[in-house]
C-alpha cells in the first residue's frame, strides 16, 4: 500500500506515535474510572433529567448523561485507586464494589450503579506531551498525539476540532505535505495550558471545601467557552 500521507489515528497505544516520537512510558494516575451503559428506563426511574449531570465530592466524581438518542444512559465514576494498574478498556468491574465506593453519595448515583448489569473499570494513565506530532509525511491525530485524562469531557471535542483543521487545509496547495508542522501550530495554540489544568485539578476534588470546588468548576467552564 502506498500514499502521500500517513495519519496515525490509532489511539493511546499508537504504533505510529512510536515511529514519530520514539517509545515512551505511561504515567500511572492514582484513580480508577468505573463506567457502564444502562437502559434509559433506569435513568427515568431515578429521576435523571435529559441533560448532563455532574456529581462532585471529596475524592470522587460521577458524570452521567443520555446517549443513543435517549435509549441508554452512560455513566462514569472516578474514585481513588487501591494500586490496581490494568490499562484496559474492557476489564470487568464489580457492581457491588462500585456501590461500596459510592456509599452515602447522591441517590441518583447509587440508583444508576445498582441498576447496572455490566460494569467496566480501567486504571488511569497519562502520557507526556509531544514536542512534535509529525515526522516527514507521517502525522498523528487524536489520542495518538495527545492522550487525555477523562476529565472535562474534552477528548472527542478536541479530535473534532483537529479534523476540521485538517479539512480546512488544501492538499493541493504546494508544500502541503511538507508543512505538517503548520497544522500543529494552528491547533495547539492554548492547548498546553488546558492540559496543565487537567493534570493539576485531576477532577478528584480531594478534600476541597465547597467554595473552592465552585471556583474550580467556574474556571473550567471559562476555559471551555
């Protein structure tokens, strides 16, 4: 197979990333993300409105919203890790363990977990930012270029903006394939500060007084608008 350009959009375990920037090692983040999909009927039973819900408290965060045209509810809960480090999107979790970690939390949170049939969990890892996303006519896209911790819900929106930036550049323009660095410059403006905010706050709200938590959320909102 031959082509004018190779775009590595092969995810957090990217083979193309290793070619572009060399091997690197992920940094373990001391949290576990629990995730599941439940029927919309469960969401209605617990009184979940048709909007995104964020439940934040000491040492935990829980985010949930309807998906699949309202047929399902997606939820994700982040809790402190006990040292488990399996980097997987398909590792099964235990519903009763998740319920125990959210003991005493909001009834909607516990109701969603209790109504879940299959719970998944993954250990969180971060990867260092790259100095460049491109090598010759090989470039990176999405998690292959900048894997993100699952806070603030910005992974997919960032990928969408990247695609729009790619589309806006004219492949027929002379030098297009030799100027991939220009794409990085256009897109990466302001992103390092955003990534630093994610890593600094890490969404745990660990022992943060309510007033400080409100200020933190307001700062996040300002960065997204």
